C-alpha cells in the first residue's frame, strides 16, 4: 500500500483497512474496475485466478468463484 510506504499510515492501520475486503470479489465495483482498466470481466477474472494462492484456494466451477479449501 502506497500510504504505508510514504509513512501516511502504519502497517496496522493498513491491515485494518484491507481486512474487511480481503478475499471478497468486488461485485459492487466491478464495472468501474473494468472500465478503468479497459478489460473484460473474463480478463479480470483470469488475472485474479492467475495470482490466487492455489495452496489455500480452489475454483468452484459451478459458481466460478475462488473459495477456501
């Protein structure tokens, strides 16, 4: 997080900001992300899948989401 690197907030504050959203899909903001990055939903999902930790997550094909093993 850039704010931590530049000293605006400490690591604990950053962690508290991230935790509520960690592991959740950005349903509410997906259209904004796709427009900003000029990519399709399939491209976005592919990027998420590529960087997901496969040791703790598995893709549920029936719903298309990553879930904890």
